[in-house]
C-alpha cells in the first residue's frame, strides 16, 4: 500500500485520470503502460483467457517487473469500480525509484513478488509447444525458467514446423527461435550493432560483472555488459543470501540481482542479454570480443567475469532446496544454522573435508559422503585425521540418488544403494568448472582453467591478467573466494585498475612535446 505522502508525491509527477467500469488500462501484449496508483475505485488483473488473478483498490498500485524491464505485458487490467488514478510515465518512475529509497523498496519488492506469483499462474506469458524428446524445447524451457519468465508448456509436437513453437503474449508466433529472438520479441534484450566500440566491456553479468558495471558507468566509462543467460549470475539463483552486507534478514538472489541491474542501468551502463562471448582477440589499442551471433565488441579494456559453474547433483528437485537447506559453501552462518542437526557433506576433496570439520566444530552431526573406496585418495591426511577428531562419520562409495523434504526443507536422502539417510542440511563440494573454455590460451590460466591475475600472471595490477588491459574478477579468477560480496568487491576494484590502464595507454599515445 502506498502512504498518503507517497500518493501525493506521485500525483505531482504524473497526471490524474478517471476510468469507467469495463475500461482496459492495459492488455496482454501491450508494449508500454504507465505506473498506475489508484486513488479511488478498483481494478481487476486478468489473464489472456479472462481468468481473474487479483483485484487492487485504493492506495494500491498496478504493474510488475515488466514496467521496469520494458517487457511485453502478460496480463490485462480492467476497471471493476469507477476509477480515479494517477498515471506516471515509466521513465519518470524509474528516476523517482532511484531517488526515493522507501518508495523504491516498496515498488521493487512488490514487483518481484508479483513476478514470482505470475510464474506460478498456469496459462500466462509465453506458450512453449514442443515434446519432451526435443532438446531445443527443453533448452527453451530452461531458458524461460532461468530468466524468470512466466510460461506454459504444451508437451506435444507443434502442428507444423520445427519444435519448439513459442507464442509470445499478444499473438506473435516464433518457430524454433533463438533465445535472443524470444527475448527481443517480448521487448527485453538489447539489440547490439554488428560492431560496438566501448571503453569497458564486461563479459558476464553476475555479481562481479554488475559490480564493475555500476562502478565503471558511475565513474564515466562507456560500459557494456554482455551476459549469455540471465543477469544476476549464480547469485540470482540463490533462494536467500544471508551473508551479504547490509541485508541482516537475508535477501533473495532474484531481488539482489534485480536491484543490481536497476542500479547498473541507472548509471548508464548497458547490459545486453543473451549474448555469449566465444572468442577474445587481444589488440594494442582495443581488444576484440566475438559473440555467438556474429557480433564483435572492440573495447579499450575487458573485464572477464564469467564465473564458474558449480557441479550440481543430478537429482530431481535440487533447486527447491538450494539456498535453504542445500548449500555450496559452509561459513559461519551455515555452521550456526546446522548446530545440533544432521548435516551431510558431499565430496572427497579438501574443501569438503574443511567444511565437514567446520560444521562439526559448530555442533552439527556431520556425515561425509564420497564416491571412492578410500578418502585418502583425494583428501589430505591431516584433514582425514581432523574428521576423526571431530567425530565426522565417513561413508565411502556413497552417492545420492534422491532428495526428500518439503518447502525447501530437506528431511532425508536416498543413496544409490537404496538406503535412506536422514539429513536436514546438505553441503555440496563437487568442484566448480570455470567458464573459460572460450578463452583458449589468450590469457594465462591455472591447471584447473581459472584465470591467473596479478603476480601469478606477471601482471602489474592485482586483477590484471597476463594481457595488459584484460582483467578478471569474481569466481572465474584463480584463488578467488567464491562469495557474492567478494565478487562484487573485485568487480568494483577492477574498475580502478581499468582507469589506471586507460590513463597509461593514453600517455603512451600522447607524444611529449
Ligand atoms: C545455489 C547457490 C547459492 C549461493 N549462495 C551464496 C550465498 O548465500 N552467499 C554467498 O556469498 N555466495 C553464494 N553463492 C556463491 C555466489 O553466488 C558466487 O560466488 C557469485 O555469484 C560469483 O559471482 P561472479 O560474478 O564471479 O560469477 P557468476 O555469478 O557465476 O556470474 C557469471 C556470469 O557470467 C555468465 N557467463 C559465463 N560465460 C559467459 C560467456 N562466455 N559470455 C557471456 N556471459 C557468460 C554466466 O551466465 C553468469 O551469469 C551461491 C552460489 C550458488 C550456486
């Protein structure tokens, strides 16, 4: 609900209107609509088939995330009681949200909650038609899910043409489209020119990339961020990040990512999705990054922030538990959370051993599960001794086949042997694979493929790679701490080194008279 003061502020920025019962304020497929705050009356939100989803009355406001992203509208707003309302243009609204913290908090968290609710409404948003057996269909479903797009899936062959058929709200039909075509058809996704020239190109739109985007653009660099899937990176997929500074009650990955993207746009950086970098060609004045769909970006400096993919368990329903009772890191909050509970640590490496010891010291009843016959094949001896010392039970040749629990709270797992083992928490240390295959040997990498920086790469700056003007930040960097806050901090810090590099290269080019 908007306060009287907030309604008054909005009234000053927008125009007051009236509408009669049955009038449509916006409808499915519309490209634009203003921010609407209700003074008097009532509006129903209905889906394309006319099913009512919710009604809003006085002091409520309409809209969801598409008002900020520019996405096509998924629902229709129809007046159900004579209406008096304030309409504020979306560009004006964006500005207000940057300046007015409490209003921004209210509107953003409501929009995000509405988007999450819309994702659960059957028959809304994209319609994806294609059979389970079609890889392209399964990839499209995955893409819609990771982009948090409401969609309905029809598990059948399209009447004609290749699968999948994607129907966009408003009627357009796309046959076997690329992910970029879908995003652009619903109004999001920046269309890049075949060649772009920028000061700073950030490859990867996770916390490190977005951190660099905010600091780069706010400090005057023409900054472009390209992201192959969805802005927010791994952090965006976390159910609740508890250890991010400034959010004592925790924050969902979706909200952190949405706020970061809004902030990056506010300062004028340009996030572009979905574009995948496939090659890097270092140059003297500009480095060139080639993208999947044939585009090339020439940048005075490049920040590699492509992160790492944590190996996940190949079991059903994993996502429901991630961030709530299944974690990929064990720090103080997790140790506190697990005190006196049964926790399983999965993995045979030193990181799994350290986590098991740490959790056991925090009072958890810890069992370490690993695949091999003898833990000493993969874990350091001192850690194996520590496991004994702190009472960690070790199960050799153990793999998880299924998870059991509800509402994100784990209760037990079934092993491939068929045995059911009770666990309230699970920690996965199955290794992470850096997203660096596309770099070839253009920059120096460690034996696991992570990018070397600073003295390890014989570079002048802490975050510089073996090639001047190319930097790396976040999880993709060799030796980095795999945490959100560290990734954001490194992204921000990299911008300082970019400035130093650009100043130095300008000095080289300017002849001394
Ligand atoms: C389920 C889960 C929960 C987590 N919870 C926490 C937590 O509670 N607290 C915490 O501190 N940390 C947590 N982490 C770790 C944290 O999310 C990461 O440390 C952080 O996201 C790293 O940020 P990054 O920007 O370096 O990389 P990422 O977040 O991995 O972002 C990299 C981005 O680059 C994109 N990309 C990759 N290759 C290309 C390419 N070729 N072209 C274009 N784009 C590309 C990827 O799609 C991705 O979006 C969690 C991780 C997971 C998986």
